[in-house]
């Protein structure tokens, strides 16, 4: 069934793929995504690894807990979507443009 199939080449390809994934993960830490909510009253910045690196809240929201919560959730969801889209894009680039996410 596997005649002529060189397992050592497969192992080499897998090692190269793992190295590439590690490289992309390291590069992701240097990419930043920012989402705003409430016309800029809340701003969240995250890196490509999904770590929140900055958060700005307008002073006017400090007296309105409910609005602050809503705007924080909105901004966090937006920045999370940006990070996920970036990860999908990186994965497609790594696989040579084949889109495994297409339905």
C-alpha cells in the first residue's frame, strides 16, 4: 500500500511545518489589533496571540457600570474576531492558498 513512500521525507516535512507554525506564533505577538466601542469610549488592543496589551476607558464611563460592561464586551468580541481572522489568513498562507475553512 505504501510502496515507494519515503517516511523520512514525511517526517522532514512535518518538522518543517512545526517550525513554520512556531515562527508564525512568534510573529503574531508583534502584530497588534485595536477595537473601539461607543465611538471610542472604550479601546482594546491585543496582539496576534490573543493577549490584551492595552485598554483605554473614557472617564465618563466610570460612573455608568452597565454601559461600561456592554462596551467592554463589544470591544473584546471585535478584537477577538480580528485575531481569529488573522489566524485563518496565516493558516491559508502556510498551506499555499488552499482554504480549509471554506464551507
